[in-house]
């Protein structure tokens, strides 16, 4: 190299790999190299094993106040990944074949395999074999399971444990549903009539056995949540976490103040889906006519519906969804496209049928529009919102039979 730069006085070989090597007299490469000094190899740090980084990643998310439900979804993805990927190997050895193996497992494992009697006691790989004839997870669930692991891999790349995401373009085995195909449908008029003729609204056996007919007329959380969802369009989690302080009044108009914060220090910070979920929703006369404000006034404080407990995933919607699903199966108003969220679809459809403007409808529902125009000005007044929400009607629906109930 010195000679290439014009320095012919350099006679000693400077490259440590060839230190001590002398050229043979005839200019050929020596048959045997006599190296006088051993070269010290550069130390290359060994990447931590996947199990260590998976734990670290979960701890990082926990410090960011990520909801327990999200952490639960991450753990489910890790459980599937561990079934086909060696979590004891260095993270730098994660490759495309590992990602394909996880994709294939997610695509072949039965839906709710941990609950099905045929597969609940089996590891994921064995569950695939035992559940070949069982329905598989849908596109959205498969995507969620795979995306959670891919986010973990992307984090490893950002932290420089991996040079790049392996198998970044791998596709799921299941096809994405065509655009326009509904995920949920509103309840029909017949279904709404059926729902409000079940024991919760006509008389139940006991507080716990609300799906069995009886003489107990009780206005508790199970009574109010469907009514509020239908006439206020609120999500189940938004309703169940309501505090007494969230029922307010302005200009003589009672409304739900849907916010993330609360005045009472012993209460946990509430969960809202998006920033646009912060809103005020006037209380429809159909809810008021059932004695809702009397119920609120009788509450000592704190949560309005303390009988509805927090789920293991840190949300109120998890146990409620399970209850409503079982209730719907018992009373024959549930279908794969008709779930509790169908009430919200009913509410949106009722706003559209009443020719409520898009701006007001989005404000009432907590939806947002990315267009720059909607970032200016202020929200509609509570009086205007009250005027518009009162236009919500459901043909043939009569709740007069459910007014004379008591509560504790």
C-alpha cells in the first residue's frame, strides 16, 4: 500500500495479518507462512437471546402506560412465537424462516384454541394438528397476532440488535376481506324489540341471574348500559367507566361528559379510544324518561355502575362483551355480525335517517375528520347537540314497560 502511494522506502509489511512474512527470492508466494506474532481478533459482542429482549420489550411498553389489554395481546403473540421459534438463541439469528413459521402457525391454529375442549390443554403446535377441522382465526385476529410480533422485531432493529426486519414482506395465509364488507351490522327493529323484552327489562330471577325470568325489577349496570348505547351511541367501555361527576348540566341540559380524567383521586385514569373521543353527549329524553337522573342522584359517588367490574385485561369492556355475547345467545338475538357494538351502528344510522349533519354526527359519536377544515372553530353548543340528538328515533320501540324499576 505504501508503494502504491509512492513510498518505496517502506520495507516492512504493516498489515498485522502478514507481519513477519518475507517474500521468496523468486517473487512467488511462500508455500508456508511463518507468522511471528498472533493477531488479536476484534471482539464481536454476542446479541442477547430473544427471551431476554422479549422481556425487556414488555417492560419498556409497561413504562409507557400501555393498557393491560395491549400487553395481553403481546403476550399471546409471544406464546405463539415461542412454539415455533427458539427464544434461547441470540436475537441476531432471527431470520425469515422464523417469521414464516410464526405466520404459518397463526394461519393454521384454531380460533379460541385455548377455550375449545379439543385444544385447550395442548400447546399451539399440537393444537394445530388436533384442530384441523375447527374454524381458524379471521383476518383481523391473524393480522393482530402477527403485527404484535413484527413490532417487537422492529424495536430490536431500532435498538440495533438486528440489522433489518427479516421477512418484512411476508403475507398472511388468509386473504384480506374485500372493502365494503361489513364487520358489524345494526340490530334490526325485531332484534331491538327482542332485546328489550328479555328479563333485564321485564323481570329477572336475581341480580346475578339476569338472563333468567323472574320477579326482580332492578335498574343496575346491565339495565342502563344497552339503553345508553342505543340513545347516546357510546362505546361499552365509555359507558361502564362513567363516574357520577361525568353526568353534568349546562343551560338546563343534562349531558355525559366523556373525558379521560376525573375529579376523584381514588379512581383510575379512564381509557378512551382516540383523542376525538373526548366529547359531550346530551342525555336523550328516552334515557331520562326511565329515571336516569334519579338513579344518578342516588349514587354516593365514584362509578355509576360499580356492579360491572374491571376485566383481567384492564378494561371494562372485556367482561361486558363476554356477558352480552352469552346473553345474546341465550335470547337468540346474537349473530356473528350482531354484537354489542351494533347499538353504536344503530345510533349512527338513526342520526343519518334524521338528516343530522355530518359535523354534528361526528361530534356526538366521537369520530374525527382529517380534513383541515374540521381543525378550525369550536364544537357545536350543547343546546344544538341536544336538539339534534332528540331526532334519534327507533320505529316500534317501546320502553314504557321498563320504567317502574328500583335500584340499590
